[in-house]
């Protein structure tokens, strides 16, 4: 697997093609967003990390 492989990134670069592994950069439309569309997009929040309780030592 490598430079001749059409499914890998290195293969796509050597063949000079694009695809799922190495997609083209998508051009965004220029201009200002309407205020209604900007208000509808929800803000993405990261989940808080879960803390585990320390294991209790048993008396033996």
C-alpha cells in the first residue's frame, strides 16, 4: 500500500487525483449571512470530562 494505491492519500497524490481520502477545498459563497440564518445555527458545546472515583484499598 502506498504510492500506487488509489485508496490512500499518498496514492491519490502520486496519481494526481482527488476523492474521499483527499477532497478538494470547497469554495464558500462570499457575502454576509442573513441575520435569521445566523441566529438559527446552534452553538456547539464540549462535554465536560468525566472524573472517576479513586479505587478503595481493602484491609488484608
